[in-house]
């Protein structure tokens, strides 16, 4: 590994320290509720999840349908609290429904990244040697590629749909997880209980499932939480560029559309952007909070 | 004790397979896409005859099998020929060179801004750890991380261009303006540069703040800082020569990587501000299936990343005397 | 008037669990050219005291009492003037020479920095001085070594370099905080001899902080024993080794590994002090050592012993001090199998014994 790659690890560690030890459930709960970041993040995310879950109940019908006069400013009409856009669509409905798209892409792409990253990382860290060398070379290629260009290319080629966006973002996000899991696997691999398991003839798959993976769980949880935030931002960028799924409402797409009337109705741009910000903030706070909770080195404030 | 020559050569040789694989990968990607450039042109021109399309494909070398196209492409790259953009009727290299200065200007000014302000804020937060100032700075940096770049850009436009009318909305120069001298031109560009550089800088800024703070806190705890104070050295010197100097490595790394990502990282901001740079060019190229142009940008970006990684590695040898290049 | 006079020095740390008293009303003085050893287990407050003397503790630490040095009151001295003293009139060396030097600055630059912090001399002149200083601490090829980074130095060499740096402005007092603890045994002796010789040659006072009684026997004139942030005993080095007064000091001597005079190499069982050092947040109401002392009675547990002079040759804080006359101690020691250590002859390094 080159010094630069090694140093990326140290940089990542500096930005999001994820050296984590196992903590039992009760103390986890206690520390969790004492962490302002974790609690605030959770509250925000519960609200966002609520909006996504009850969007169809609160705002039935297609949010893309015209319901009122165009360009009603927020607060102008009590029935449309957040106003309407230039096509007379209810902004509030659009934002509630937009939460679905952001959360869907966020979870789908992150799951993909965690899956791919964990498999590659665990194989690399557990087996070491040639397997490690080739897998890390492969990872390095993905790290070298200009991420955004690659994602844009992939989405344009596969056609902009929820699935293709999740796939494209997921495919560019896994290297982070892979390196994290690899480091954890290498660390756990050295412990005596792993040697003992090998000595008593336990299979590699069982050792990985029973010993290596559970030990990597905490850092991956923290990283995944922060990654969802990054994915939501990436999805918003794609939608903003006009590469989003046009069949559903998305916050990035709303910002992109609102741009055309920025001069006269900037609220159409501001509101969905605020929604993105709040959601991303929720996941980041949760990630930071989990890090405080799971990492005994940093005291809970 | 240090012989970087051999090391550089070895690292440079490692670059070749990585680049080839990256180009192959992106080539395959664009090849699996339904429809080629001729289809796009035909669709835009509103229907073309089969003969005409075949003729076009032959002209642009699209009639040979995919692997041969790839071989041709690699062969040309080795001769420093990045191909021809059929869409813009220009050699790809001149298209890129034409757009390059705008992107370099934008990236360097935003990273420069973020570096100076970010390191200063991070150092302040570390110095006054746990204070109100520290909390405020870390809140600002978290907000910077959580806000979509394009949205910051648009909000800045609303505030500074639309409401206050201080700065231009978009572009790099005022259209149709006559410049009396170079200064006037530079001033005009600078006025256009402020908002995009600020928006792009916001994200980098957050990163530098966090990085500097945590790196410096780590160093503050080390014994040699106490030694320096025990020598009776001024606090300013303790911070700059001892703490910051040792916290420099992660900062250098991040700066290197960001400069490496300069080509592809500016797509969104260039779109928001209509900035005529590489990012926007790449986006247009993919949309128009201009495979040569896109591949060239992709290749240049990747090489840039690889090159910056190499540079960071070499800087490490200079910055950290503990790293000695093994023979 | 002594060179350095500390009176009622108390140091409090704020921790999440409440305020913690690391040092409690400590008083002592050091004369020019003298070596005072401060002895105690880790956590007894001796290193904190060293940092307090240099005013290197973090600002949130509360320091009270008085520290007079060369007719100046250090506790209230403006930071600017304090900085002028640091590394100039008073200097310190730390325990871990691996960590005490800046890894990205050459040894020469670090010494030059120390010189130029207090004297307006040219870089060249400072460099020349740095070379002489390295020579003074017996680093071979000093000119070449100036341009090397700390990682190329061995542990002992780094400690020598740290000493050279501390001596840059010929301080009148040098504080050595566990200067040999992190080093190999053979190197320890060399560094001690070096410190001893430098102290003698430069006529500076030396405050030697250690938990190693062998080091004390080797170099100290007077000894101050600390336990849980308090001074429990103080006397001349000969007196201490002949007749340790406080039960804790006696135990400390028992806890020291020794070589039998006639059976060199035969391992001896280390005598441990039973019990644990009490948490500084939960000190007993009386004598801090009462929880581990087998002479302790209800008075010891409830009333804090004052420091008083004992038989004219030392200070002791113990309710049982009257009972602790030499004969009884000897008897008690004999029954417990504790032996005293005599002061080792100077030419014989480190601890030797009875």
C-alpha cells in the first residue's frame, strides 16, 4: 500500500474515528441517550421516516398533479402551507413524497455498498496475501476513478430510474466500507480465539461469520450512517443535474426545477434544499453520535 | 539514505496497468449503453437514412468491432492524440485545453480559500477545545458537510446576485463587455468567480476544519509540545512550528486528493453557475454519447488522481523524516 | 534564602467526577547546587508538582500556594516573564525521551530553538553552541548529529539531547522528571552519572523526581517522600537510608528489588506494599496511608497527621512517629523481613545493598 493510501486511512480515521470496542446493551442504551448528537439525529430521522411513511395518507394522490393556482408563496394560503410550485403543485405534498425517494436511494445504495464492501474487505483482511493484494488493487482502481463522472455515466447509460441511481451510487461507495472491514478483519484475525477456532478445525466461513463479522459490526454501523448521508447528497446532485428518476418526486429534482424561477420564487429552491439538509444532518448526527457511543475513547458529553 | 529516483520510477510504472484498466472499464461501460453517437446525432437531426448512418459510422471508426475501437483508442493515446470530438468538430485535446483554465481557476481558488480559512478555524477550535468557539466552529463544519453544494450556490445567488445585486448570477465573464485593459478583465472574472468558489469551498472548508482540529488535538497531547513550551518558546511558535507542522500530513493528503479530483468534482457547481469548465464538458459529452471526449476526460481525471497520489507520497518523504524510502 | 521555595502548594484538577486534589499543601525548598529527590509511587503528585513549578499545567488546573524562585513569585508572574524563565533560569527534562523530541525537527534545530528563545544570537553562533552542548552530554560526532532527526537517535542519546536542550541557557535549577525510567538499565546509570556530573560542574540545583530509590541513593542530597499528594517524610539521604521514619517509606524500601551482597544474581522476592494507592477523589479522612498501614489505629483513620520534625533530623507526618524510634523500627523490620538499603558508594552504580 502506498503512503498516500495509508494516509487516506489515517485521514478517514481522523475525520470519523471508528476504532470501536464491543459494548454491552444496557451501557449502549445509557450512552446513546446521553449523547446529544445521537438523540437529536434520531429524532430528526424519525420525523423524516414519518413523512415518508405517511406521505400517501396525508397527501393522497400523485404529488405531480396540479391542485391549485401556480406559485402561491408559503404562508399565503392556509391550505397550502408551503405554497405551490410554478405548475400549481402542492410543495408540501412534493416534499413529503420526496422523502421516500431520498430514503429509498439512501438505504438501497448504502446496503449495496455495505454488502460489496464487507465481502471484499473481509476476504481481503481475513485471507491476506495474494487475495488481499489483488482485491486491494481492485479497490484502488475504484478509488482512483472520478466518482461523480463514473456515476453520471452509469446513470445515463442505464437510464435514470431508482434502481440505476442506487446501483451507480452504491458501486462508487463500497471502497470505504471495504477498507474499514479489512482493517477490522486484520485486527480480529490476530486474536487468540481465531487461532483457536482454526486449530479446532472450524471452517473459514464459520470463523468469518461467527468471529470476524460481529467484531466489525460497530464501525460499519457508524460508517453506514454517515454513508447514507453522503448517498442522499449524491442522489440530490444527480436529480439536480436532471439525471433523477423523473417518474417520482425528488428533492434534488425540485431544486433543479425551481432554479428556472429563482428570481421570482426562490422558495421553490430553498424548501426542498432545506429538506435535504435536515435529512442529511439527521444521518450525520446519528453517525457522529453512534461513534461517540460505540467508541469508548471519546467521552460522552 | 534517500534515493527517491528509483521509487518514483517504480510508482510511475504502477500507474500504467491501473490507467489501462480504468479506461477499459469506462470504455466497456459506454459500449454497453444502448445507441451510439450516430444514433444520437440522427435522432437530433430528426431521422437519417440507414446509408447515411453507416457512412457516418465508417467515418468515425465505429464500424469495426468494439475491441478494435479500444485498441485504436489506446494506440492514439500513446501518441498523445486524444481523438476527435465529432459533436463539436474539434480535436478532444483542444476542447479540454480550452476548458481547463476555467476549472483550474475555480478549483484552486476554492481549495485555497478553504485551506486557509479551514486550517485557521480548525487550529482555533483545537486551541480552545471545549469552548463556545470550538462548539460554534464544529457546528458550522457539520452544517457545511450536510448542505448540498448546488443548493448553497443557488442560495448565494438569491442573496448576493438577486436581492443585493452585488455579484453576477452566472458565467465567467460579462457577455458583450469591452475591456479597456487586462485589469478590467481580471476584475470581471474575479467578480464572477466569488460565488462559485465560495460554494465549492464550503464543503472543502468543513473537511479542513475537522481534519485540522482532530490532527492538532492529537499532536497537542504529545510530549514534545510540552518540551517546546518548557524551552520558553512563544505560544505562536509552539503552535506553528511544533503542533501545526506535525499535523500537516493529513492536511497535505487531503489537499492532494482534492486537487486530484479537480477534473470531475466541479460538475455540479459548474452547472449551477454556468461556469465553462471541464466538469460541464464531461456532463455534455456523456449526454451526447461523445465517447471520445468523455473517455479523454475520464482518462485525464484518473491520471490526475494517480499523479496527485504520487505527489502526496513524495511530499510525505519530504515532510516526515521518519519515512525513509526503502531500496 | 533558598534558590527555590515552595510553600503550601496545592493543585486541583477538575474532573467529571468532581475536583481532585493532586497535590495537597506541599512545602519544600531547594538550595543552589543541591539535589533534592522527590520520591513516591506513580500518581502521588510528584510529576504534577514538577509541571507546576514550570507552570506547564493546563490553564484549567487550579494551583494555589506560593512558588518563589530567585526572588520572584512564580504563581502570579505574568506569562510573558514566566516564559523568559522557562528553559532559561529553570529547565526540565521529561520521562520519555522518545516522545519528548519533535520528530520532524532536527536535533540541532531543536537545541538552536532553545538557545534563541532567550538570547539574541545569530543562527550560526547558536549552532556552534548547540554543537558544544551535544559534546557536553557526550554525544559522539556532535557536528554531524546536529542535522539528524530524533528517530535516528537511541533512547539514551535522545535523553542526552534533551538534557543538552535543557542546559542551553545554563539554568540555575534543573527539574528531572523520571529521567531514567524509560531507559535500559545500563543506560540509566550513564544518564544518572551524566546528570550528577553536570550538576556538580555547572553548580545548578537539581530536583530529581523518581520512584526508584536506587536513583535517589546515587545522586540525592535530601529526599522528600510523597504519598497521595502529600509530603509524608523528608530528610537527608543518609538519614533516610539508615533510618526511614514513615511506615510508607519503610515499605517503599521493602518494595525495591535488591541484590544480596554475597549472592549476586540470586533473585529476591519483591516485597509488595499490600493494598492499593487510594483514589485521590476518595482519600480517607485521616492519614492517606492508613488504608495500607499495618500500624494504623482509629486515630490514623480519622485524624490527619501534621508534619513535624522527628528527633531533629527530618520531618514526618505520622501519628505513630513517637513509637517509631530506631530500635522499634529495626525490630519491626526484622520480624517482617525488611532490610534497609545503605547508601550505595558513588562509584558503584545504582542500588546495592545490605
